[in-house]
């Protein structure tokens, strides 16, 4: 019995550790402002990462809290906050710089283990984007005191330089609806959200912290339809080659109206050595997702359901459903109240399902700055029993 309990606590500790991975900005609830696509505001056509000039402007107009009366001129001229470093360093139209810095205080209570807390230096990245006619290149570099090893470009156990993305692309048409690019990119799959520690991101191996892959991708961002497909060639920031996945990842999202978007995702990849058990494995993930901004209300509903299979050679395969549902309410501009529920039964057939509930507060209180508070309860099932995990996360974020 004691061995089973220790096993359950080890599983819980591992899952809790997932909550300390790093952040990147992507807000799918912007659909409340009739933004169904991501390419309008982001350099990456599927969202997250650097903002383009229009996205910076919308960040000032629609994202942050305004403390006084606003005029039409404020919307047309969002001010210095819509520029790099608040306009202190003028840049040519073809070049843009950015950065993201985030810290977190984490409190956690796992099973019978005494409560602990730790301060985590989460993210310190800078990025640059160059656009010349139809050509575009974008990349980032940052410092990672611990973790993020799949994005590391130095090889130490801790204190590494990381590059989460670096790619070159070419726009195939004058309207910039089609983009062909190659390099290290976030995988196109599901809802790309700032909370990439959700089970739908970690289990499908599609978070945008350090699970990007090198490959070739084609994206389309048109009226009412956006899609991207990527040929995965492997993560060349890990070694040896046996640990690198090859396959594909893709999604398509259809918006029959500006307040509703429905999508489907698919991902299949093969690896010669699973990173835990060192056996060859096929990894499948297929699912659906949706976003709905309820008319005449401040509420956005989002959900994703995926069926995941990890089939390891000569071993029982892990499989099951992972799901997420979220309610985002913006009662005052810039101040978001969120409730998120998760349920997942991924694992061997004998593993009980797990679930979690989140209550979150996110406040964009100033230009280029936000804070976030999450209260989380998880009930984690394992062959040894069920373990409860309680977490409280407080984050502060500044971007350039």
C-alpha cells in the first residue's frame, strides 16, 4: 500500500511540475471583438509570439483597462504604447523588436506532503521580426534558469540560452492570406492559449513553451476560414536524433459568423526512442475545438476535446480522451474572470480518470503589463489511488 501511495505522489508531483513551464501570449477570447483569426495581430499566422503593428495597436485599444473616458481619436491613435518600448526607440517599418518577461510565485499542496512555495523566474525572451516585401523572418532568444530543455541552444542542466521559435517565410499572395515558412515553429493544433499547461496541450505535446518543432508549414488565413499544416522534421535542439519526432500536425477552423468558430485538429508522429521508456513509438492526437462569443454579453465560451494515443512498440499503449472547457467573462475592459474545467483519462486502461478545476483572474492593468492569479484543484487518478493537488499561482508579466 505504501508503494502505491508513493507512486501516486510521484505522478502528482510530476503533473504539478508541468505548471511551472513558461508562458507565451495568445488570447483566443479576442473573438469577443470579432477577431476569429490570429494573423490579423500576430506574425505567426496561428497566434502567439510577436505582434505585428496592428496587433500592438489593438493591444492598447482593446486589451488593457482604460481609466478615463475614451474618444474615437483614442481608437485611431492608440499612442506610444502601440510601439516597441513605448516608442522610445524608433524603428523602420520593416523591423520590429519585442520581449517578454514573466515571474511567478507558486504555492502547492500535494496529498499528505506539507505545503510548499517557490519563486520561479519564468521567462526572459527577446525577439525580432524582419519583413521585406513578401519575405518575413522571425526568431527569439532567451535565458532559462531551469527547465525548457527542449528549447535550449546551450547544453547545461540549468542556466541555458533558449530559442522557442525561429523561422523564415514567404507570402504567396498579395493579400497575405497564404504563408509558406520553414524553421522552428509552434505546432498547429487546437486552441493556442496562454495557459499551455492545460492537459489538452501537454498530453498532445503541442504547448508553445518548449514543444515547438522544426519543419515546413503552409497556412491560410481567409475570411471565415483559417488553417495550417506542418510537416514535422524533428526538434533539432534535442539530441540524439532518436528522440526527434517526424510526422505532421494540422488544424482547420471555420467561422460561420464573427462570434463563432469551430475547428478540428490532427497530429501523427513517430519517434525512434520515447523520451521516458526509450522504445519506438507512434503518437496520435485528433480532436475538435470551438469558441463562441455570446451576443450582447461579456462572456466567451471555449472548449477542446482530443483523443490521444501513444503506441509504444512491445508495450501496452497509453490512450484516452483529454478535454477542456472554459468560460471567460470580461465585465470591465482588461479585467477577465475565468473558470476552467478539465477531464482526462489518458494512460493505461487501468488508470482512473483525472480532473481539475481552475478559478482565474487576469488583469491587463497598464500598457504592456498584466498580472494573473490562478487557484487550481486537481484530482489525479493513478493505479495506486487518487491524490488531490491544490495550487495557487500568482504571475506578473511585462512585454516590450
